[in-house]
C-alpha cells in the first residue's frame, strides 16, 4: 500500500510540473530579430532584438541563447535577466557572437525554477569579412534606398532595413555595420543611449548618411550634433543637376523641382557639391575616424526616386572616405592573441629543480638506506613492513602540501589592451584580452567594468598551448550593465582567455600637428608636439604618420610636452579604402587575402621599433625563456600581430593623420574575480590620433600616390586584386578605382600620371583602359618606355572627388601578365 501511495504521489508531482510548464509556455510569447536581418560576421557582436509578452501569471527568469539548443552555433551561453508581471510587454537586447557555420539560434525564456516558458528560433547567415553590411533606418518604402552596389569587387553587400527601436544603445553592437543611413524617419525618438552609441560608432570609423527633403526636420532632429550642417529651413530647387554633374552621371540630369534642407555649416563641414545657386546638396564632415554625409534632398521623392545615378552617388560617398588604419579592424588573428596571453613575464609555472631533487633524495634515503640502518641497529628489520608504508604516507602528504603551497592561492591575470582615441571625440575605444591562470582546479566568475562586452577567446589550433582546451565546457555570459562570465571551471596551471571591449572616457593625452606643403617641390612636413596630461608615464613612444615613423627616445612623464618634426616621404602606394578592407574574421578569409611580402606588418615594426629585432620568427615567439623584458617584448609583439591587419603588410591606412603610440603598465578596464585573489600583469598600448591642421599650398601641387585610396570596383579573377602584385591568367580583368584622401582633393586637376611597375628597372609598354566619364566608355591608353602614362588634359578621366578608374585586361597585355604595382598621381590647384 505504501508503494502504491508513493507511486501516485510521484505521478501527481510530475503531472503538476508538466501542467505548470505547459501553462507558462502558453502564456509567454517571443518575437526575435537576429543580427542585421539575419546576417552576421563571425566573431563580431550580434544584436538580438527580443519582444516578450506575458498573458499569464508573473514570471522571473532569463532570456537565453545556449549551444545545447542552438546546434552549437554559439560557443558560450548568453543570457539577460527579465521580469514579466502579468500582462507585461517588454523589448530588450541580448548580445551574442556566433560561429561561421551558424544558420539558426533558439532564444529561450527560462524561469528561475528552470522551466522553459517559451522558445523562438531565428535564422542566421554568415557573411565574409569583406562583405558590406548597410543598415537603413527609414519609414519610407523599402525600395527607396538601395545600397546593394556598394561593395568591393568579388564580394557582396547586404542591406538591413531597421526601425528606430532596432538600434542598440551600445556602440560595440554596431561594429559590424559599414554604413548607417537615416532617411525619412523621426530620429527625435532616439534615446540618449542610442545617440551616444551612434556617435561612438562614427568616431570609431563608421559612415553615417542622413538625408533631408520634405521631412528634413524630423530626420535630423536627433542627429543635429553629428551633421555637417545644422538644418533650420527648407527651400524648393528647380533641379538637382549639381548632384548629377558631381557624380558624372551621363543620363537623367535631375531637372525636376524638389525640396532640400538648408541651414548653417557646422565646424569642419565641407560642401561636396551645390546647386546652381550655391545651395549645398552634399555636405561632409569627419568625426574621429569616421565620416558623416548629409544629402539635403531625399531619395524617396522625385527626381531622385528611381534615378539611375543614385547607386553611383552611394558608391562615390563610400569610396571617398578616409582609409582605416590596420589596428582599427578588430582582432584578425586569434592564434597570435592566444600566444600573447600565454606569455606571463616573470611567472615560472614550474618549481625550481634543486628543491625537487633535494626532496626526492631525502625520500629515497629515508625509505631505503636510513630506514634499513636504523632498523638493523635496533635489530628490528621486520618492522620495515610497517615503516616503509608510513614513510610513503607521510611523504605523500608532505608532497601534496608542498605542491599546494608552491602554486600559491593567487590567480594571475595577463591583461593586454589597446586604447584608441581621437581629437574631436570625447570617448575612446578599448579592447582588452585577459588570460586567467589558475593555481588549482576550481571555478571562477569574471567581470569587467560597466558596459564592457565580454566573451571567451575563440578556440584556435593552439591545442599544445596552455590555452588550448582550458575551459571544460561552454561559459555562461550573463548580461546586464555588467557582462559576467559565471562559474567557469579552469584546470590547475591552465589559462582561460577572455576578450573584452568597451567605450570609455578618453585619456588625457593629446597633440597638435601642422601639415605643411612646400609649393616648389610638393614636399610635406609634419611639425607639432604631444602632451601627456594623464597620471601615467608613457614608455617606448613613437609618432606614426603616412609611410614614416619617428621614435621618442625618453619616457613621456605626466605633464611633459614633447615636440617633433618629420618629413613625409612622398613615395609609396595608396591605402585600401574601407570598401576594400573591412573588419572581422571568417574561416574562408585566409584563402582570399592579398599576397603578403613580409611576415610582420609595417605598423607592428613602427610601433615596436628596434625591440622587434631578433623576435620575428614563430619559433622564437614560442621560446618563453629569457628575461622579463624580453618576454614582455614577445607578448606585446604577438598582441600587435593579432590585432594589426594591413593589406600586403605595408599599406597602413594612416592617410594624412598622425598618431602617438606608447605603452603603459596599467589596464584601462578593471577586472573582478570571484573565487580567488588576483595579481596582474598589465600592458596597454595608447594609440592617440593627434589633431592635424593642414595648410594648403597656393600654387600648383602634386598629390602623390600615397595620398590616394583604392578598391576593386569589379574583377573576373578568382583572386583578390589590389595595386600590388597583380597576377592574371588569360581572360582575367579588373577595374581599380583610385580616389584622393578627403583633404587632398584638388579643385582643378591639370595633369594625371599613371605609373606601372614603378619600382622596376625594366621598362615596357602596357595597354590600360581609363574610364572616360564624358563618353561613359573605356579609352585605351599605353604607358611609355618609362612605365608611366601622362595625360595633360585629364578632365574627362576625373570623376567624383577626383576619382580615376583604371581597367586592367589580361588579354590586352598578353599571356599571363604580372604587374608589380599600379598607382596614380594628380597635379593641379587647391584654389
């Protein structure tokens, strides 16, 4: 009878739980929008916008994405707490990173009792690192704006159409976005957090595009502080022919009337093109490393709606922004990052050999000769059956105690960081990798400062290192104001790796620089100073400029001002446009990357200077012997090699900017560990963009090749194409578009020079095609015996923002042609 009663009781309990689960599931509903209409890049943060409603009893729990139910699409479990009273409807973000093979995730509402109250799947699609993501925020029809043509040749563009509520209030969730567009939408509904996120995103290299037109006031309302023009009125223009002429469009010249926004230019605003009466049509400003463009008309109204040249406008704007330096694209090589945090300067993971040898000698002596001599002396040799096990037990206990105390109780944190700041932005970006060395097998919880995104370092091929296989299972990342890795296990003497990223108040380090150009020979010089108003001493400092660097011999103490002067070489090749080289990492990326000449990027060499000598091979990096200073150099170099990614290892993307680089021994983000006390090994690279003011020459000047950017507008070759090491097979062709830096756009171009194999001593005649913007056709041109083409009246070949398009056709050259380099120069006037 008792057995029957127990069985009935168990059945009742299970049935009650099942009914409760069914009730909770029926009352809670989820809707999920993942990524950028489902697209994402591997290792970039993905915003998951979730709307939750509860028609039943109040619930407390978490919204979760975890590997077990998402087919291992994510490495870790990500969760955010939520409280759902009866009748509640809430919208919130959950941020995740996903693997390249991910096609679907499942968002679960799990109560604090462990009941899965609701489940909603969401589709994902991984894109390549150099595909473009364009986000359009609009209330207009989806076809009004089409940015699908804005991409590098051989890659694709993906457009997401968002509403205001889809925009995260944290900049890091927008880092995968290349272009953010606001058109015919009320930006005044943006929250303060969303505005700050957009501002920070632009400063860190984003491209913001805002339109005007009839709805100019509502569209600009929440973005006025970012715009290059402060709109305060509107007017009706008879035509927009100025825009058609600027983009060199040969079709419809936009002769219909339309409404445009008018106002006052903000500081730094530059008019790209105007109407016949001088009314600005396109205005641009830079903010930090990014760009803001304002189109005073709207593409959703005539004559721009349906206009065939609109795609050319978007492409011209995207390809004429400043290049991005190689350190601004996020982590490119997690293997190097893994090796960097495995190096612990001054920390010896193994005990000294002599004490171990002494311990073993004493152990052997006691259980062997000494034990025998003593027992033999007292004539009790048979007691050896008892004394030997006793000695073994005692020495085992001593060995355990000795080993336990030898490892200590402190957790060692290896923290390496980079801090980037800009002169016209109030905040700085921080990326900090952390390696946690555990003295014994146990569990920890780790968190960084407020609003710091956190995830585990992606698993790499370094299974032979201390980091390989260090965390036994996926880590639970709980998200609120603070991201927290909760209760993750780490084995003794293994390192758990984490990557954190945040936006913080920028450090009080600055500099003023004048860019001077000699009117006679075009030679450029940068003259200025750097100032340290922080409380930290800056060591191993240098100033990086286009194609050059200069070391600062002494540490820069708090309050120091250090002057410098550096002559720009005026040689070299153009940098990649952001269209040609974008952030992120993809599994297929390495097979489609550019040919590299060297093992180490130029910026790594410039930052490390003479310290890099003798540390440029893989085997030397794996050698962890040596003094503490040498180990620190290894660690920093590997960190930079994982972070800095430059085309051909030499196109730095510095443009006409100047940067102070220097190291400190203080981490910019605090780390909290639950489960042990900590000691830290900190190294931080300060990368400060200086305020450069250019003085334009009054006479004729030369815009040298290194003052241009490039991207492949189209290609038929399987391999990527850039201006270096062009190798074609029969039938291959490519179009390269060269555009001068934004502050190197001449008002009048009097001469165009095209150089082929500039660094080669062998001369040859090569047939190229230049795009004629007047006739909309390709014109054959042939280089002379000096490997150059000089065009004295180049107006027909000068496009928007003085862009030049060159087509290389293997069949025109013959055989399997190889060009070592291709570049252009322009000569003319700024005024």
